[in-house]
């Protein structure tokens, strides 16, 4: 018993250390800005700092909980349904899994609030339907070894054709939806689900095919929102951002968090319920998970629940107002273009605070046996997100259409997919959805909205699209990492072949004949 408690403490300290490394740079950047060129009101600054405490504790528990519960559930479900060898059952259960996990995704509520004139439940259900359909498509791709690059090319051609017919007010939001829907709840499930399916395959492509599920699942929400935009034609699609709270003292500060905490506790309880019910039914039918693992999963689910409602309280109550206000102040000064490099610096560090990024980088390192390290993945994602935030801030200041960025960006990413190892393509497209999680939706998007408000731009067309930009650039940077890896591997093979040939040539004739 003492050994288990000691092991748990060790794990918690490990997760706390990871979280502090991720969040402290963001806090430092905001503090430097607020004491120099972007002064914040004391109440907003204190809310940001208290929100950071909630965020750190929440991320610590969430990452541990996801490791203990979400990952084993996904792997066991993926393996079990594949072992049934009944295609109709595999398709049905995969669709249900994708549907209920998406409904449980907290970031989807943010998306629902951002699309005017479309009822929230209609949007949530349609996006969940899209994810379910495309998770089924991912399953079929793995079973029949269909090329991910070819599927993505066809799907993104359809996406851009629909986007040209969709109202301008919905295009940026539609592309944003692909990123926010693959957040801290869906990614651990979908990634582990893919590993579980590939585990029963013995061919050499099984490892490559275990990635790419998040990539395809991210396309579903984009198509769903674009189709909805053609059905719902509102008279007004303007977006009204939430007002920044006026905090007079420490009691008022705590009351704002105390009011938000029960709401997010209730929201996450409702969100997790479909997953728990699904797993209970799965266990009754398949009886796959042993008792000890069930207890571990139950404890992990409690950690996941606690981590998520603390995390969401921190980012929504503390980070969103600070992000919005910071964007307003920076874009309101005479040197408004300074927001571009500042946005890049924030983007570089903020992706490390995304909970799902921890899950992805660790799973990539494990599945590739350390060939692609978590550190290299993290650096590539940070560089990609930094570039994307710089471009997003340029859009906010100039009002350039998002098409001028996403069409060339996806074209480059899809072209690269033919020149890099297949596993890098799948990981790259997965990384796009993972990088654009709750930190992006609740800090960077308000940051862009605040800046757009100051410069007098159109919030719906100019500020929205930040999540889409964050989701796009990792597709390029991770594949460039793959290209470098491929070139280095080939060069190493050639060097080794030359060395072997040199050694062989130096051998005496009698030894060569003997060999």
C-alpha cells in the first residue's frame, strides 16, 4: 500500500514538473508585458494569476488521469472491436465512440457559443456526427491500408470547394472547429483507439497506420459547420465578445471563481457520463479489463474529472479576460505591429501548456521506440504554432482573407506528404488538431478578438481563424522534421555501406574467399 502511495506521489510530482515547465513561461511573458508596454488592471492580473494556479493543478491531475483511464479504455475498446471480425459491429461501435467522446469535449461548447444564429445543440450534434463518421473512415483506412495522403487530398478539396460557397462569416469559424473539437478529451481516446486497432495487426505498416485518426476526425467538424452554414442563413452573424469583469477586491476575485467552479463541475460531469456509460456496457459485453485495471481506470477517471473542471475554470475565468484585455492594449498603442512578434513568442510557449500535447508526444515517443522523441516533437510544434500566431496577428491587423493562408498552407502540407515517411505525415496531421486545444481557444482567440476590437476589424472574419492557423502550421513543421530524419537516415546508411565496403576491400584474398 505504501509503495502504491509513493508511486502515485512520484507520478504527481512528475506531472507537476511538466506542467510548471509549460505554464511558467506564459505567466512570465504576461507579467513582463503588463509591467512594460501593456499595463493590466490589478483585478484582471490577479484573476490571471489565480487562473494559472487552477490551470497548473488541473493539468497535473488531468494528464495523470488520462494516462490511467482514457488511454487504456481506448486501447482495449480498439482491440476488442477489431477482434470481433464483424465489420458492421466495428463500424457501429466506432461511430458511437466518436459521437459520445465529441459530445464530451469541453472545447466544443466554446465553438457552439461562437457560431451565431445556429442553436447550440444542433451544432454540437452535427459536429459529433461528423467526427463519428470520420472516425469510421479512419477505421476503414486502417483495416484496408488506404493511403492517408490520398484521403486527405480528396477531403480537403471537398472542404475548399464547400468553403467557397459558404458565407464569409462562417469560413474562419468552420476551420477553427476542426482544431477545437480535437481537445483534451477526444485526443487520448482517439490516439489510444488507433493503437488498440493496430495492435492486432502484424504487418510492417501497422505502426504507421496507428496515427492519422485525429487528422481525419478533424476534417469532420469543418465539413459539418460548412454544411450548416449553407442551411442556416441568419440575418446577422455578428459576434459579441463577453465583457471583461470589473474586479474591485480579493473577495470579488474569489467570488468570480467560486461562481464558475460549480458550472464547470456540472458541465464536466455531464460530459464524462456518456463515456462512463459506454465503458460500463463495453465491460459487461466483452469482460476484457481485469478487476485491478478497472480500479485503476476508476481512480484515473476521478483524476481526469477533477483536472478538467479545475483546468476549465482557470482558463475560462482567469485566462480569457486577461487574453482579451492584453490584445486590446497591445493593438491600441502607436506601435501596434509589435503584436506580431509578441504573438509569436506567446504561441511558441502556449502550445506546451496544451494538455493533449503531453498525450500525443508521449505516445509518439513510445510507438516509435524513441526514434521521434517527445522533445523534438515539442520543439517542432512550438515553432509551428509561433509562425501561425504571427500570421494570425497579421490577419487581425490587415483583414486579409483566411484563404490566402490556409490554401497555400494545406497545399504545401499535402505535397510534403509524398516525400516524407508515412508515419510523419500521419503524426503531423494529428499534431495540428492536438496543438489547437483549450489554451488556444481560451487565451489566444480572446487575445486576437481583443486586438481586432482595438483596430476596428471584423471579429468574425478577422479574429476567428486563429485556431485554424495553429492547427495548420504543425502539418508543415512536423513533416519537415520527417524530411530531415529521412535524409539523415539515408546519409547514415550510405556512410555505413561505404565503411563496410572499405573494410571488405582491405581483407586478404583468402578471408574474402572464406567469407
